[in-house]
C-alpha cells in the first residue's frame, strides 16, 4: 500500500513540476515536498521496524550531499570567473557570427569537454559563455538546451565523463579503452542528429553581433582566475580516478585556492570575492535539485526500481530492448540508481567485462537523460540557470533528442555486430 502511495506522490509531484507556471508554486517547493513525503511513506511502510529505514536514509544523504556540494562549488567557481570577465577571454577566440555555426561550435566544445570534465561543470561554463554571445534569454534557449544534450552525450563515451560510466568502470563492467572505442561514434551521432534538426530550422542568414572585450576594461587577475578555475576543474575527475577521493572534496579544494587568490589580488573590490559570488547563487535551483534526488532515493529504498527492472527482465527477452527502455526511463529516474540496479541484475560471470550489455548500458543511461530537462544533473542545473520550463523543453527538444538517442543506439548495434 505504502509503495503505491510513494508512486502516487512521485507522479503527482512530477506533474506539478511540469505545471509550475500554471499552479503558481515554485518547482523547488514541490520537489522538496515530494522528496519529504516519499521518505515519510517509506518510514510508515516499514512499521514496526522504522529504524531499518534510517541507515538507508543516511547513506543516501551522504551521497546526495556530495553531489550538492559539488554543484554548489562549481557554481561559485564559475561565478568568480564570470565576475572577472574570464569568459570574455574565451569568447574572443570564437569568431563566427553565424548562428548555425555557433550552435555547432558550442555543442562540439561541450561534447569534448564533458568527456573529461564533470558534465554539470561543463554545462554551467558553456551557459555562462553563451550569455556573452546571446544576451537575450529567449533567443538563447535552443543553444542552452543543446548544451544539455551535448554534455550528456560527451560524458557517455569515457570512464570519467559521467557517473554512470565511472560506476561501470570501477565495477569492472567496462574498460576505458573499449568504452571509448565503441561509444565515441554512437555518442557523436546522438548529438549530430538534433544539431542537424535545429540547423535546418534556423534561417540561413541569421547572425549574431559579437562583442569584443576591450583589453583596457579587463579586470586585474582575470587570466589567473580563469586558468586556475579551468585547470582545477579538469584535475577534479583525475584526482577522483587516481585516489578515489570524492569529487566534492576536489571542488572544495579548488574553491579554497581561488578564494585565497582573489582575496590576495583584490583587497577592496568585494564584488570580485567569493562572498559576493555566493550571493549570486540561485538557491531555489539547488533546493530543487536536492528534492529530486531525495525523491528518487526514496523510490530506490522502497525497492520500486529493482521491482521495475526485474519485471522488464521477465517480459522482455531481448537485452537490447531492456537497456534501451532503461535509458529512456533515466529521463525520469536518476541514472545512478538505474545503473546500480542494472549492475545488480546482471553479473560479471554471465556478462563479463566489455560485454555488449555493459557498453550499451553506458550509452543508454548516459544519453537518455537528455530526453527530459529533469533527466540529468546537467539539465536540472541549466533549467535553474536559464529558467527553462519543463513544458517548453518537452515540446522543443525532447523529440530531436529522442531521434538522436535512437540513432545512436542503431549506430552502436551496427558497429557491435
């Protein structure tokens, strides 16, 4: 009974999030309420052994806290770089005024950066960069949405590009060389298909006015802040892969270095320091992210994700179909528990390292989150930064993203014969 109530609360919560502007309630409030109620139902369902739920809650709290700390630290670093006009330095290297070309350039940069940087961090950086080129938010929406698609696609083909592939890599389901060999082209295809779709919809003569940064207007220390911020974020996944220290610790270390640096460079200019960057963070988006993660964790604790996976394994004989559906489900359910469930369902004795099942899982769960804006961490972060509505993304982006998703799977199946 309580499991049915959890499902009911989850569905109603998601519907309310999609209708945020019609009902007039902030999506962060809905997400927090949804996450809280799901855990209350878990607690009530375990009666009289409620104490069994608390350790599981604490486990999820630890994992979710690390994700939130990572996002918060990244946002603050990016705000510091932006306050120093660091992104103007990068923007000056992009010369094209053609909107079609800009869409391809930005998506391509995002794709390859996401292969070794955390895709959340890359999404934040690229949105801030886009603001330099396209000040009007409505005009920027397609570009920001393609950043989501590109960051998810880019993170799927390397072992450190996305949490999903990292989990499979550390679990010995995939090896770094094979996952890059088999998933680079399908991941590229999943990005190129929606890029072609939107390129065809743009008018050929559409151009943008690039604003060059006057060297005399640059802020002292801007190059140093940009360099340390970017290099620091590049080193975070490297440190994680080599030492197993959580990315949240790495990002706090980078933030600490930048805090000391900016305090030493600017004694009087408080708007260039970390406390000011902290004041510019969109806390509603952070809380929305928190609520969604707690709600998904409640579903996993209740065993609903495992039940769903077992049901699929029973009624769908073809493993390719199962993994494809799981990838689409990752647009609603966080890909971390979905990957964990898949790893629990199928064992290495039956499916050894680099089997077709594991390679396809890395692609499907990694790129499937692009189908909905709330389907990935990058999507949720960009949603908060750009105030993109769930319904707008569903109408404008989901279909071309779905075409790219299926095209990538088709490409993988052809290559993996």
